[in-house]
C-alpha cells in the first residue's frame, strides 16, 4: 500500500510539473497590423509607419513600411499601447495618426489609418 501511495505522489508531481512548464512557454509576442488608406479609400503604398510607446522602462519604437496593399505588420515583444504615425516622403505635409492597442501578452490588433 505504501508503494502505491509513493507512486501516486510521484505521478501527481510529474503531471503538475508538465502542466506548469507548458503554460510558461506560451508565445507572449503581440501582433499588430496597420492598414493605411487615403481619404478616397485607396491603399497608401510604401508609407512609413512608426509605433511609439513610452512604458515605465523607457521609450519603445518600431518602424515599418506599408506593402502594395497598404499594410504593415509588427511583432512586439512587450505589451503596450502604441501611438501610430504615418508619413510618406513623396507626400510631405500629409500625415495619419491613430492608436494600436497591444496591451496584453499575445494580443492581436488591427487598425486602419486614414492618411490625410
């Protein structure tokens, strides 16, 4: 009877350890997508997109360029709420702004910015 109890205890510990370690290895990367279009609804290609957040540890920024569909994707290691700024060198004086909320580990969010 004592051997069965020791075996059960070890089995219980093993199951607990496996369950605990697998939850620690979940992907906590946040995924954000920014779609940029002009006031007529046409995708803005090759626009510069900047994500900017000022967390407690200091400023965090990510840069990207929209593709042929007006989209750019970001993978963010630390959660945050990002100010989004869109500019395009060939169209000086025009700008688009918004907020991308990637405020939880593993969160995904999409935003459409109107470039004016």
